[in-house]
C-alpha cells in the first residue's frame, strides 16, 4: 500500500511535459504526457510515479522520482547521489534502471527530480509483508521460484560488493564517509534521525540499542565497500523470478559489506517472525544465505550479529516516521503509539534482550 503526500502530481506532470519539450531528445515533437492508471509505484519515502509519454515517434513509459516536498520519512534526500550510483553501476553490468535525466533545479516542477526508464517487473510486497499475502507474487509462487528470488538477491548483492570503491567515481558524494569513521557517521546519523523523528519524546528501546551499538563497535572493518543500504529482495524488480532492476539507493553508504547482508535478513525476519508468522516455504534460511554470501565474496561474517542489531535499530528508527506518515494520511488513528510500539521495535527489543 504505497502512501503519497504529493497533492499536485497532475500539475507537476504538466510542468514536466513543458520541460521535456526543451530537451534535445524531444525537441520539436508534439508530446502527450499522462499518468498510468496506477502511477504511484512505491511507498513510504520518495515520491515515485509512472507516466506515459507519446508522440508520432514514440509511446513509452517512464518513472519520475521526486524529492519529497511534504512530509519526509528521512531527514534529508540526495537524489543526485541516487542517480549517480545507478548510472555508474549500470556501466558495471548491474541491472539498475537507466537514468535519462537528473534535474536539481526545484523551480521546474517544485522539487528536485530524476527520470528513469520504466522496467516491467514485480517486487515482493512490503505492505502487506509478502509472507502474509497469499495473493501476492511470493504467495502464489512455488518453493523453487521463491528460492530463486533469494538467490538472485544474493548474487547481485555479491556483485555489488565485488566492486572496488575507488573505481566507482563517487568521491564527490562519499569522500567524507570513507575510512575508519564511516560506522561512527552512520551511528551519528541515525541518532539524529531518531531525535528528529521522536520530536522530544523518549524511545527507550532504540536509545538502549544505540548505547550498546556505540560501546560494542567492531574494532576492525574488513573492507570499505559501497553498501546498498536498503538491500533486500523487496527492492528488486523480478520477471519470471529473475532480477530485472535493482532499486532504491537512498540509504546507500560506505562500510563493511556484511551490513547489507544483515539488513536484508533482519528486515525479512522482522516482517515475518516479528509478526509471529512463519516464513513461506522456499525462503532461504539465514545460515545458508550467510554461507552463500561468504563463498561469493570471500568476506567474513564475523561481525554479522553486530550489523544485524544495527539493522533492526535503523529499521525501528525509520518506522517512527513511516508510522507518523500513516497517521497523517488517516490510515492509523491519531492517538496510535505505533511509531514506537510496532512489530519492528518489538523484534529489536526481543533480539537486544537476548544479547545483553
């Protein structure tokens, strides 16, 4: 269930059409631009819409991603960074969408944006979590097809982690994050994120987890790699259960690559076991996923447990703002405490208690 706070999409689309006329690719063409029937393609953070562009010479679908101009889930957004990552990784053979335009000038349609090609495919559902959705892509799939989804995720994550950071030409965006302080910066960012999201309230579960994470930081980072951040099967478009597009790079950072592995498995566990729902048959077991990733990359998972708790902490922080967005959109009651008492934060609490 995507949730948009964008109220002026049709007007933005008209302005976008005028801007496209000024681009060399479409110069002189009489363009017709219209949203697809289900134009909102994704959910809780960025504003993402699918539109059709047609003329005598073409009839194609594209995706418009906007920097949010209303309610924000994350404190800040760097669409230029996202677009740059996808462009670079595409040249390295990874199936990221083709970025056609990036535009920083907010005066054009009211916010920073980029446009990418539309790719037919389907992703495992986040809402409802796919383990709970018998009518969804994964619910209808066979055990072998579900396993294929997981193996594709592991394969492309491993390819990402094989990239040499210095060859990705991302210093403009990541120069300040590379080195021994990268984990410190990650913890500081989410500490500030938590304070911003809670608006002066306490969140004891997250605060206690953060204290532990600061005290128990791994002493050595095995390698500094580009990490996807929101690295999980739900951010991959599949066709015939094979990966077609790797999406959503807004949480990308530099760090120990095991952080991505831990995130994908922890998010899936919290969205199934955290809801006390068994996983669908064919879902890969955590230990098998760990073994495959280690074999594919040659990296160690010695610090996996630390990064798993970090993942659950970060997910809980993000859920604060996701829940508040649901309140603003009248999807959950105004007096709900779901922003600090939800299946993710409860799962974090359970795992944290087992550690301490």
